[in-house]
C-alpha cells in the first residue's frame, strides 16, 4: 500500500514538473526563440488597434521592404521620440518624390497626424497572441519575478523529492528481497 501511494505521488510530482517545464519552454520559444528567425516581438500597450490587437497582446513583426507594403497592412514603426507603434497603412502618399505611409489605428476615427517615413518602419505585423504581453510584463518585475523564481525552485525540489521517493521504494524492495532470501535459506 505504501509503495502504491509513493508511486502516485511521484507521478503527480513528475507531471506537475513537466507541465511547468513545458510552459517555460513554450514561453521561451514564443518570446525569444522566434528572434532566431528574424521575427521581432512587441507588446501592445494601448487599445488603438483593437479589436485586431488587444491591449496586452504580443505581436510578431517581420522585416518588410518598402515595395512589399500595401494599404491595409499593419506596420510597426518608430516615432520621433523612439516610441514604437503598430498601426495600419490607410494610404501611400507621394511626398515630394518619396513614398510615405499614412497610418491609422483600427479603433481610431481619424488617421494619424504625421506620415511615416519608410526608414522608420520596423516591419509588418504578421501574427499576435492575445494577453501574452500581460504574462511577460508580470514576470519581468516583482511580484511576478518572485513567482517565476519560486516556480523554478519548485521544479528542482519536486525532482529531488521524486528521486528520493524512488530511492526509498527501491530500498524497501531490496530489503524485502533480502528478508525473503534469508527466510528461504532457513
């Protein structure tokens, strides 16, 4: 009976550890791993692009050449102060021989006040995961950082406990075999 209970506890500990590790790996791939393929990751901080990109979403941006962009494309670009914005191209304007983009947030009633220079375009938004940005923001500073550290420690601790329980059941089995062999010899 004791061995059965220990086996169940070990299974639960391993499943919980595996789930935490899987979540960490998936998060790492979604936030960092995609950068290996030239994809940039940004968190949506305002509702100007709702309902397409909800506040707290993570958007994935790929490089796009000037000739690849068209009206209707959501682009990510830098404003003069360094702020990064994602809005949709609503018009391509020829400004003294140079193509410029007029943009507008999906939730906004009017286009943005200034034109976007192609040199300021970071790329084209191609994919998003709603609310993942809230998770990212949470774990980057206390108390979320503490939760992350405790979770990592919990995985290590659960692995240690599982190994110790296995050693204990193996020891009990060996003791039982030794006792049975001793009894058989008498």
